[in-house]
């Protein structure tokens, strides 16, 4: 069985090494965005500090520390984003419900102040 075409040799898979885990994300862009635009209670700045630490550890090769700092950066980014989005929405909802309540109260008080004392003066006699 001699063929004129050359055989393609496939590389054999390495059996000793496990597949490499993907490098952890550092969430740096999200932290920069939170620091510049949504810095609720300075949480964006704290997230930026942890994101930079995660990137430094990832570059130096310390994957476990990079995962730890990446997790902290993600948590602080989520808190900063939630605080910057949810609290203004909550404040707006409170203002709207307050205005509605005050308008109903004003309508009721107009009825109270326009009450006319009519009738005869039978009580004075």
C-alpha cells in the first residue's frame, strides 16, 4: 500500500497537561466608566483600584490573586452601577408620588375652604 501522496501527520495531543484555564477578566473598562460617570459614594474609584490590581496580578502571572481582585472589582462595579441607576430612579418615583399626593391633598383642601355657611340665622334667635 504505497501511495504517491505524502501522509499528513497529525500532532498528537499532550496527555500530561490539563487544559489551561482562561485568564480572569479585570473589568478595567467598566471601572473607568464607573469612576468617570457613575461614581456613587466613590465605589467607582474603589472598583478601579481593584481592577488595576487584578490586571497587575494577571500580567505578573499570579492567577489566583488576579481572580480574587477581579471578583472584588466586579462587585464594586455592580454596586456603583446599581447605586447610580437605582437611587435616581427611586428618588424620581418618590417625587412623582409626592406630587400626586400633594395634588390630591390640595383638591380636598379646596373643598374644605370653599365651604359656605349658608342657611338661616335661626341659631341666633
